[in-house]
C-alpha cells in the first residue's frame, strides 16, 4: 500500500491537505499542513474528476479521412454521411476507446456520447461499451421527419437501450416539423424510460425556436434532466424573446450545454462583418439561474479537426468568446466541468474522504489552470 500526501493544495477557495491511498482513494482531508504521508506533493490544484456531457464518439478521429474543405457545418454533415457508410463495428469501438483514453489523460472520467442513428452498427458498437461512466444518446443526425426510414432507425436505436433520446429540430424541413420532432423525442423517451438530449437550435437563425418547445415539454414533468445542446440561435434572438426563453429555461430546469469549440467556427458562417460568434448566452443564463454545461463536442471529427478531448480547451474558448474573464467567471467555468457537467449522470463527485478519484493539476488555481492548460495527474483507486 502506498500513500501520497498532497500538501497545501488549492481546492475551491481553500488550502488543504489530502492523503491519497492507492487502494482506497481519498483517505483523509484536512486543513493545510495537518496530515502526513509517504510521498509528498506540495501545492497545486485539486479537483474531482471532470465529465463530458456532449461528444460524438462515432465520428471521433475521422476528420483526416475526409477533410472539410469549406469548414462549414453542412460539409461536415455531408462528409460524415459518406464516412458513415464505410464504418465497421471494430473501427467504431477502436476510435471510441482511443478517444476515451484521451479524455482520461485530460482528467475526464465520465462521457455522454451522441451516436448517429443513421448507422445502427455504430449504435450497437457504442452500446456495447456503455457503463455507468459512458452514456449513449440516440441522435438522428439528418432529422426524423425529412426522409423515409429515419424515424424507424431512430426508434430502433432507442429500443436498443440508449440512455437518452436526441433530435435535431432545426434541421427538419419546416418549423412545424421541428416542433413535432421535439414532442416525438419526449414521447419516445417516456415510452422507454429514457432521458432527452437535443441538438437544439444549432443555427444563427433567430427564427429557430425549438428550445421553448423543449422547455414546455419538460414542464409536463415526465422526463427528468432534459438537456438542450448548442442553442446557438439564442445568440441572435431579439432581446425580449431571449429574456422570455431564458426565463423558461431556468424555470423548467432544462440544462443548456454549450459547445464553444465547434460553435465559434461553425456559426456566423453566412455573415459578412460584423460576424456573430454564435454561442448560447452563458452569462445571461447564469444570471437567470439556469443550469449550463460545457461540452467538447468534436474530437478530430468531420466538423472540427482540432479537438483534443481536453475540456479545459473548451473552457478556455468559452471564457474568451463568452466574455467570461472576470476572476469569478473563470473559476465558475472551470468548476462547471466537475459540477454541472456531471448532472446528466445523476451525481456530482466530491473531493471528500472515501472519494475514489481526484485530479491534481500543476496550477495554483483555476485561472492559472486555464492559462497553462496542462494535463492533470489522474488518481483513481
Ligand atoms: Fe453535437
């Protein structure tokens, strides 16, 4: 048995000692300079492990096979549709495993992945890897109502055992069909006891208003912990409507998961100058009391080749494009990665005696962590 004493380390806003036991996990927590141990590490930042609420493991590490020449969302979807036809079960599993290993190196031990229901082979492959730290969302990349067969494949994927039902309402043919696809997602989730996790209003169109439908459905109370991913149209909503819908988000408990790495380059693509950033209004959502998660979304996939599986990278982008560079906001962004980001799993890890995992970062606090963006020492018992 060996122990490591993390002495005088930062944890939230306190300096503490933590005694780590390789077999048991966190053996003791106390004020700085009060505990003893074998190996001693002085200083640094301690946090619980991070969680990824939004990524696409079925497409991860595929970007180099079909480079996105225009850099647009539409070409990304078209390239993915071609790549999807050539997938094999082993290829999906190998890339998912490699990506999860990258996440782990960066301190992320829980991942919620979307999987395109256009490939039931990929759905089956990712479901075979599912456990308490890997959730799978049935995501109809090309919509449910746009073409024959898509609804059936999506329903089949959910019946195969996905944790959550996805939809992409802004990509359906009409506004009404987009709204209907949201309602269908809730009905399917109710039928299977699943949750709902939508790609919601991932567009710069201020007329894309599916989030309010998701909130109204959530308020019926039949599906717990509903997630609305992206919500980039919110960036462009007129102020009175933005205020209304954000209040609805807060009161319904829908969690908005923003994906700043992808959306800062995929949105604003049809703009001249000034060019919109296209990101959910994180500062205003916080002010309304809404829950916000931060996703990485793409790890070297057809939409975004630069993904590293580091949630700190996503946080770094968010503080820049979201104007969240006050001391308090930067800390809150980093802390979101080990608090709200875990909520889709139903529990938040704490750094307390008995905890089986924690991270040590070579940084004095969260602000220095954002600045340096190093990998943590990952401690798992
Ligand atoms: Fe996504």
